[in-house]
C-alpha cells in the first residue's frame, strides 16, 4: 500500500531545504529495490518542534524541526534500533 506524502502541508510548516531533503529521501526509498514502499507518514506539530516521520518495513526516518532556533535534525533508525529502544524504555529484558 502506497502512502501519500503531504508536501503542501510540509511546505507550510518547515523550510524549503528540509522539504527538498525529505523529497530526496522519499525518491531514494521508492527507487531502492531492497526497501519496501513507505508504510507510514506522520506530521506532529508541537509547541516548539515539528516532528515528521517516514517508515518502511526496515527503516524509520525522523525529521525534527526546532521552531525556536529554526534548525532541523534528521535521524535514520533501523527496525532493530526501534525494538532496542522500545525494550530499553520498557525496562529492558
């Protein structure tokens, strides 16, 4: 199932260079035969941050835009990273 990326909303919320980085990453994901289609896309607009998430079956990309400092950070996590963090936050094994 293909997920639609809402670029119009992104363009209203974050700088254009971040939108371009997201577009490049989406193109990379959809063209790579070893990555599956994008499964989830989410935008959360918080008081000080805008969080953007894109996930495939094996990778999670998190884009964090700091509204106050007008800076952003990009994180790439594997599914193994996700499960490790989840276990750690739940008290470990």
